[in-house]
C-alpha cells in the first residue's frame, strides 16, 4: 500500500538523549492521524524531522511512495508539507497579510506584488471560513486569530499535508470546536492531517487513527473509534491513569486572601472593573472565563506585574495592594504564572538557579553575598525527586532544553515548597499531558487539604469544575456570577462566560 506520508525507522539524538528511537509512522491520504504522547515523548521532534527543522541520524521519509530528502522547511513546503507550531512563528509588528506571504512573496522589479496575494488570500478565507482582518497587526489580534493566520500561511503555500502541533493548547472551548470543524473539512477535501496532542477527548472527537509514542519509542498505532480513552491513556503513560479527582471534604477556614473593589486599566473588556472576592483557608476558588476578559490583567495586578488603579488586596489582613513583587512573596503569596516561559522561568539559566529565583538572597542560599552552590544543588535535587522533574542533566540542565511539562513541574515545585499562605495558579496545566495534569491536580488538591488558600484561573472548563469549591465567572472585566460546581453544569457556566447570563 502507498501511504501519503511514511517515515521509516527514524532515530533522532540530542547529546545523550534519544528523542526518537527507531520510529515508523504511516499516514494515509485524507485521514486525520493523531500523534499522542507525554511531554518529552518525541512527538514534536518527529514532526520537526518531517518539516525539515531537524535531520535524523537514521531513517527514511517517503511522500506518495517516493523517497525524499527534506533538509529544511523550504524543501518541506515544496513537497506540500505545512506546520502550525505550538508557539506560533509570527512577527508581532507585521500585518496578517505580511506574515502570511513572508518568504513566499511575488515581486516585480524588487517590489512586492500584493494584488495577487490578497486575491488568493481572500479566496482561502472565504473557502475555509478562516475569518481574520488581513490588515490587522499580529500584536492586536487574539490567540485564536493568530492560529488562523498560521493555518492560512500553510494553505497559501498550497500545503496538502498539514501538521498541527498542540493546536488547542491556547484556545477557548468555542475556538476548539471551530478548529475541529475546519480539520474535518480539510480531511473531506483529501488533505492529510497529523495532529500532535495529548488531549484524549479531542483525539476521540476528531482523529481516525492514533500513533502513541512513549519516551521516544513507538508503542503502537490504533483505530480511534474502537479504542477507549482509558486504553489510550495507559498506552501513553505506561500505567493506569485516574480520571476522577479524589477531593475529600475539607472544612473551610478563615479568609486569607481578600480583594476589594479592584480596578485595573486595560483595553475595554480587558480592564478589571470593581472586582471583589475572598479566598479562605482550605478552599480552591476557581475563576472561569473566555480568554481576554480581564483575567490576565487581574492576575498581573494581584502579583505585582501591573499597577492597581483603585481598590485593595490583603493577605491575612495585611495590605499588599502596592507592595513590590518580593514583598508580596514575603507576605505569603506564591504564583504559577500563565506564561511559564515569559514569567515563570529564566530559559537560559539552569534548573537549580530557577528553583531559587525568589529565595537566593536568604541566608540558607548565600553567605557574605556569595551563593552557596552546594546547598542550592542539594535543594534542587530534593525538589527534582519530590516533584518528579525529568531532565537530561538533572539540576544542571538549561531550562530551555526541558519539555514544557517539566518546566511547569519545576515552577510548581518551587512555588509550593516556598513558605506561603496563598497559591495563585494560572492555567497550571496548559499544554500538559494527561500524566502531568493528573499530578498537578493532585498537588493543588493537596494544597487545599493542607489549609492553604488556592486561587485557580483556567480556561479549561473540566479543570475549573473538578477542582473548584466555588466558581466565579469573569466577563468583560467584571465578576458576573458565583456558582457551586456541585450544582451547576458546563452549559450554564458557558452562558455566564459568554455574557448571556448574569447573577
């Protein structure tokens, strides 16, 4: 049988890490083929080999039965292969149009011919219902629209093999639904799609076939319809995964974290308007909402990344509204940020340095202004073992070389192990696999059981519903509802999130 894409016995090695170990992948024309695995399993590496970003140590690639050599992304484009990366490759200060044609511009006497590009693009936008303003700047459009730009970029180059790397990691439930419809449309048209993901529900909803990788090796390829979510999870993690969260009843304690009539500037619906709430000991207060409704501005104001216009924030009765970031930490705040790479870690520092970012000045870690590297290393090894942080060179690994899931575990370990009373967790499992999600959820529940106050902000409805003791909904910068997760439904929550209901 001739496959649209066949990768045979691919091996890719980085230093002492075997990222792909003799992996064979076979994808038929017109099918949606999911590539499933934990963070660091080798999924993105395998697709980066297909897209020409990496050269394999061994193995062969066939397109339509013919062996090909793909030395760079331009070779891949010429073969009809396009890729939407997990972290979008867009130029913020360029328009949508300029980003789409970048590298594929038609010129005459050195001048870009926009007319033909605009016509082609408008046809693609209407054909695939990928509506986006082609004159808008990337920095001014939503993450969901940026993803459409990446898809249009592939289609503009006439790709018929489409690779999506973690395509739903930054999308709202509504945008995920739209994207899946778009993928089905592509498949019906005869395009071949490979989706890199670890979200089992989405695989069940959209994929025909699924290949599972674990620690660089291929575990197997299965028909999605006849394989249960539990079976997929076990293939992926190598053990049974618990999908139900064990959340014992806990007596709610005193109020610890209080926000009163908070106002924060931003663009219209991004601004925070008169927000008040209290988080008690022994509870997880969840804040739900569609991305871009003031959640980011709220968290930035609470954690010291953005100034407060008016209102008050207190921890255990002490006003921290205008305190600097270090003071907020010293008063008992811990923070798992929304963007782990921008605000959570220093990518080019090693792991042990990242694990003491807020504590390096304490007597334990320095003496006479000189860092005590033996103690820092010991501290790192303890957290690596306690929080199962996996990396190639342990405490000495540069964080940039770690998978997203392990970067997140490092941040979680650092924030939980510090002295704190309040844990603010923003999108704590964004982009993580089912094993890491299960682990991080257990840690958040443990914080609650240990009488800490947890403020959880998430776009994942299941996460909000399963973990929270109370749910607040934000819409256009305001709190529009307070709900009991035991008595509400995802549908009702969705109505509050879209502004259709208030209460």
